[in-house]
C-alpha cells in the first residue's frame, strides 16, 4: 500500500491520457462548419487531445525507470532484462495483436480493400513492432489508426535499458546520484541530437503527401518529425522524473500539492495555446506535442503528486482507477469501434442531423459506452490473464527485490 500511495497520481494521468485521445478522435468526427460559433473555440482545443500520447510516453518512462534507478543508486546489479522483456510483452502484445488483427480483417471486409502485398506488409510489420521505421508501414492497419504509437513505445522499451546499461557501466554514478541524473540529461541531449539528424537527413518528398491521401499520406506528412528516437526523448523525460522522485524518498508536504496543481495547470495551458497551430503541435526541434514544455509539466506533476499529502489520492479515486485499469483497451479499440459506427450508420455523429451537436452527442454517447464495454472485456478476458501469466513467469526470483510497476 505504501508503494501505491507513493506513486499517487499515476492512475489519474493514465486515465486523463486515454480520455484525451478518445476526445480527440470524437471531435475529429464533428463537422466544424456547422457547430455554433460559441462552441468552436472549445472544439478546436479538444482536438488537441492527441497530447494524451505524450502523457502515455512520460508516464511509461516514469514507471519503468524506477527499478533501474533504485538498483543504480544502491549499487546493485541491473534488473533482469529477461523479466523486463517478459512483463512488457505480456502487457502490450496480446491486446495489440488482437486489435491489429481485427483491424486488418475489417480493412478487407468492412472497407473492402484488396488484399495487396503492401497491406500485408503493414500488418506484419505491426505485429513485429517494426512499423515505426517507415512511412509506408507507420499505420499497421487501415482500421485502427491509434495503433501506430504502440510500436513507437516498444522502441522506447528497448532504448530505456540500453541507455541505463551505459550508466551501470560507470562505477562513479553508483556513488553519486546527482551525477547519475546529470548523465541521464546527457542521454536526453544525445537522443535529441539524433532526432535532429533524422529530421535533417531523412526528409520525404511531397508526392502523395498529406491526409487527403489517406493514412499513408498522413504518415508521410508526419515523418520524419515523428520518429522513435524523438519520442524516446519524451519517454526519457519521464525516466528522469523517476530518478528525481526516488531522491525525494518518503517526503510528503502540502508544497507538493501546490506544485502538482501548478504543473497540471501548466500542462493544460500548453495544450490550450496549441489551438490554431499545427494539429501535431510541433515544439522545440520539431518534436510533437508541445515539446519540451508539455512533457516537462507532466513529469513534474508525476513527481509532485507522488509526494503530495492529499491531491494525488484525491485524483486517484475509484472511477479514475477503473478508467486507468482499462485505459490500454480504450486506446487500442476506440478507432475500430468509431469506424464501425460510421460504416453501419452513415448518418452518425451529426452528419444527417438537423442539429449537428445533438446528433454528434448521441453518437458519442453510444460510442463511449461501447468502447468502455469492449475495453473492459479486453482487460478481463485478454490483458489481465496475459499479465498474470507474465507475472508467474518472473515471480520466482525478482532481482534486487524491486517492487514491479504496472504500466
């Protein structure tokens, strides 16, 4: 229980991330030309719910880095990479593979796409978590757009222990925690330098580039600014926050409540001011989603909420914890359900309604109910058994007695 309290606020941010992404995809289906003028500013802001992807990356880096920092600070061996790999695969692979397969089948049936070698290549590259390296395969399936980010996150899962391996090979870092954190800052700097090189030397031509050419055209619009190395910089900020949080130990103070509120307000402000800019809100060095201000604000909120007296536990209430529990299912199944609704009812989301907002809200209500239902089934019938299996494979000997973190 003490461990859960120390990481208070993580469930709130996880739930916020998945709901922001869901709101983003719902608003994309709203005809902006027909909504009342007074609602337009709010709708344009909600379209930036794609910032939820950045929250997921910061949160994953924050949680997964904890065992590595503890082992480094206490002079112990690096946590078992075998256990790390099994637990990550058990958490991500079954749900992702199932959603990708359903999306692939629906691409051929519901959308009526021909079974081409390129469509198969995209699907297979997604199953192998390798679709993130080329614009042709960035979207593994036509039905299930949000699945693009899972292979990106898997790249961060690989890069995290690889970078920590460098730190573990430097004995001086085991004796000086502050020096170890500075070394991680250097890692982030090196990652950003690699991102700059990728953007500079892997620019794409303008042939069939843009969302009017479908998902692959959109992928060509995103890349090379969307690349796994740049996203690892966001992930690594979360990992740095974990290192700072551990140095604070068990300290709790109302000052952390105030700091968390300020950090959450700063993150919300960065999201709001993105309205009117590019949909991807490219920030410093063309890293998406308001980099670095937004991920830094989220990382600060994570550290402060973990040590807050009341705010973290207040935000992690029962409904929020449940949304956080099924958040992965909400993320991977939402677009599949939204496309199904649109195909089965061509007048959905206000398209055939005299009052566009009323029709859109009715479709949103149906969609949210179905998404929550499917996400719950996904968690209890697929994800939870796989997580339990992974835990059983690795529970016989936990290296360094590190408490596992759920992501």
